[in-house]
C-alpha cells in the first residue's frame, strides 16, 4: 500500500502543475535531500496502467472500500452480528447491476463519506507502526 500512496502523491502533484500549465518539479516535490537512483529514474514510465486517467486514485479508493468491507464483516462477526456479512453477500450477488457506488451501499459502505478513507488510513498507520517495531 505504501507504494500506491507514493504514486498517488506523485499523481496529485502532477495534476496540480498540469492544471497551472507549470513544469513538473519532480525532485523538489520529495524534498531537497531526496535523490533519484539510476535504476529508478524511469520507474513510473514502465507501468502502463499509470497512463490511464487517475488510475492511482481509483486503486486507492478500491483499497479503501475493501478495508471498509472487511472491517465491517470482521467486527460484526466478532459481536455475533452477521448483518454486514449478509450485506456483503448481497453486494457480491448484485454483480454489475448498479453503479459501483450503489453496489457498495448495499454492503453498507458509503463512499461519499470520509469515514471510508479514514478507516483505510487508520489501518495503514497501524501497519506502519508494526513495521517500525520490526526494526
């Protein structure tokens, strides 16, 4: 996930500069102490799906929805409440019969609310702390 967020940050910077018709300050964006290694200077160019509009945002949004779905099912099951599990199964059965936003609402995930992304960021922060403990 860290790799995805890094590219999400980079895509955000690019779009802001493109909107202003200004040059892209790649090296400045990551701080004056950062340096590109010879093997990574063209890293982003080798990934073809990055050429699709807002791919990284779509990926991060999907990850956020997945975290919300799994948290709902896991927490509900712990408490003996299987509503989230049942709603998740309804979500899977609905296939492409609705828009993705409406399908997720069937599962109890409202992507129009900031809590969905906040829950993913909370999990990400927890995982970063766990990684720090390994060192």
